[in-house]
């Protein structure tokens, strides 16, 4: 049942004094949600930075493992140098180019082409 008075149409299911609901808050909520989503992804503490930090950590761990292997190899060489006379001689010959008395050292220089 619809009643008409003074040019306005009223429905019995609607209250007379309440204005029609307007959804002006929805665009602001959507904008805030999009802003928060972008902040989480690209912000200073976002997913991109997290991903970059994880990659840096993985590279640092790999570098630490390589350095630990090198340190162990050098420690082994140091121990062998202090105990093994033949290893000492080999290192002196290789690194300093020394030769024993009566030996002839041949060095081959690569040709430039």
C-alpha cells in the first residue's frame, strides 16, 4: 500500500524521517585497503624488502660456509708446514721459485697471439 501526499511517495515499510542510506564510506574503505595492501608489499617493511633480506641472508650464509672451508684448508696447511719437512720444501719451491743446488729451472712463457 503506497500513500501519496504532497507529491511524495511513501512506502509503509520505510520510515518517514530517515534519509536514504548513502554509501560514501565505501570508497574511503577501499582506498584505505588498497593503501594498506601496497604498504605491505612495497613499504619499508614490506614483502619486497623481506624477500631481498632473505636473499642477502642466504648469500651471506653461503659466503660464510666458503670462508669456513678456506679457513680449515689454511689451518691444515699451517699444521702441515709446522710438522712436514717435505711440504715445507714444496711450498718454498712453488711460492718463492727456489731450486736446489745443481737443479735447472725452466719457465715456459706463453706466446702472445
